[in-house]
C-alpha cells in the first residue's frame, strides 16, 4: 500500500512511523529543507496532559477584547482582511461557554493521556533519549523503517475524482498513492480547500525563545506553564526554552523584540541566574488551532484522504496518540480510543 504523508512536522513524522511499521510504503512530502522546522521545533517541549485546558473558555472573549484595546494579554487578536479569521473566530467564540470548555478539555485530556502511553511505548521500543527527542523521534523511522522523505517539495493542491483523491500536485510534479495523510499543520486548510474540504484550522501565533544555560546557574529541572501569560518553559539539554502568547493574526511569522517582554520578565523573575538572557535566539511560529481545541482525525469527504491536523498548543503531547489512531484507521484496526469529539464531523 503506497501512502503519501503530506507534512514533515511531528504529526506527519509520527504518522509515517506507525504506517511504516504496519507495512505501508511511505513517502513524506515536506516543503522545507528539513523535517520539523515549523511549529514542531519552536515549541516549549512540554509533554504534559495536565495542560489540556481548552483555550476557548469563558475568560477568552474578555482577553481578546482587551487585546483589541491595546491591553497586554496572553491571547491576542489582530483584525485584518482574512475572512477565515472571522469564520474561525465565530466558531471559537461559540466554544467559550463553561460547558463546552469543560467538554473540550476532557476530550483533549483523554487524548493526551492515551498519547503519553503510546509515546512511552515508542520511546522504550526505539530507545530514544528523552531530551534529544526531536532528533531521535524525527529520524528513527528513516534509518529503521525505510520511509522516503522528499524535502523542498511543496504540495500546492490535491486532485479529487468522485470520492477519492487521485493525486497530490506538488512543486516537483504530480504524485500518486493509494492513500494520503494531511498533516500540514497550518498549511492543511488551504490544501484541503482544493478538493472542497473546509478544515476549521487557523494559526495561533506563539513566540519562542531559547537561551544558553549558565554554568552552575539554577535552571528549572521540570517544565512548567504560567497559565496567566501562557508562558511555558522547559530545559532542552544545555538550553532553556521559553514560549508565550496566542495571537490570532493570520499567516504572519514576523516578530519584534517587544513580543518577548512577557517571557523575559517572567524568566528574570522566576529563574534569575539560570541562563544568559542576553544571548537569546528568537522566532515566532504558528500553532494549528481548531476552534474547540481537539485535533481533527480520520476520514473527511474522501475515502483515501486521512486527516491528522489541528493539534494546537499540544501537538507534541498528542502526536504519538493521534498518529497511532490514524494509522489504526488506515490499516483496518480498531483504535484504542473512542473518537468522539475528534473527527471531522463532530
Ligand atoms: C510557541 C509554541 C509553543 C508550543 N509548546 C508546546 C508544548 O510545550 N507542548 C506541546 O505538546 N505542544 C506545543 N506546541 C504545539 C506543537 O508545537 C504543535 O501542535 C505541533 O508542532 C504541530 O505539529 P504539526 O506537525 O501539525 O505542524 P508543523 O510542525 O507546523 O508541521 C507541518 C509541516 O508541514 C509543512 N508544510 C506546510 N504546508 C506545506 C505544503 N503546502 N507543502 C509541503 N509542506 C508543507 C511545514 O513546513 C511543516 O514542516 C507549541 C507550539 C508553539 C507555536
């Protein structure tokens, strides 16, 4: 069975791993010149089901409103001309009741707990060193399972024929397979639209900074999140990673030094001598968010197009579990988790 996995972030790579293990002949198509260079590399690196709180909560509308009036808030909105911001935004606001926030949090929590157990098995089976997981997890399938990777290959569209996908149209020409997995992060909606599938995934921009640890400094040993400012931190080997903010501003990867004020203030308050804060590396990256929070898994409108997108602020925590679920669906096995709240039609 030939399968094209579209997207080489943590979601695409873990899906490729489980499919290759199940005997599929897998090729990953990735537009960048390396794997995992987008959201998957800029994140806080926290694998913790306890952070499953739905962002669409009763306090979110007030934060968005304050941000429009110039306030410093953890969740921000920048109005623009992108119509998808408004359609997605209305769906997000509908999820902001206490009942829906509770329901969505529990769906995410269940998925994250399942994913953590799948990840523990994978880490044990492949003997991945934990703090080096980006390297280990992203490359193990190539060496051991023979997955092909085509870097620098941009997917521009899918071509549908009746209820099947017939080809992926790419910057390297047309590519055909029996099955296709859509794991393009924030790039998923525009490709899905080419075959009439409307995926409610929108970018939530986050800011990511990395500082070298100071020898002998007191750096945190466990990761954490400040829920007021959405600042997350974790130690990545000899570096300290801090991330913050959810900004709904479209497909904009830009940043200014001011965007890192929250992070630097919190880091200097909590861990004053942990790292060299004058030698930071900074970037912005885009979380693929659904309005309600859980990702979208499994079939949409086509019998051979499988969705694995919209992991939002918890993609590393969810990736192994969602990859396993999608691979199970594609190989005719019953997923170990009930899919309520996780499918395209929910
Ligand atoms: C600031 C920040 C902090 C975070 N902190 C955490 C955390 O602590 N814990 C956690 O679990 N999660 C965290 N996350 C979330 C996590 O990083 C994401 O959910 C996850 O990386 C999403 O993975 P993905 O593979 O879906 O997307 P991506 O990593 O973005 O991968 C998608 C890939 O598809 C490629 N692509 C897109 N369009 C095309 C196209 N047309 N053709 C070919 N290739 C294409 C991209 O280049 C990219 O490599 C954080 C995210 C951010 C931004």
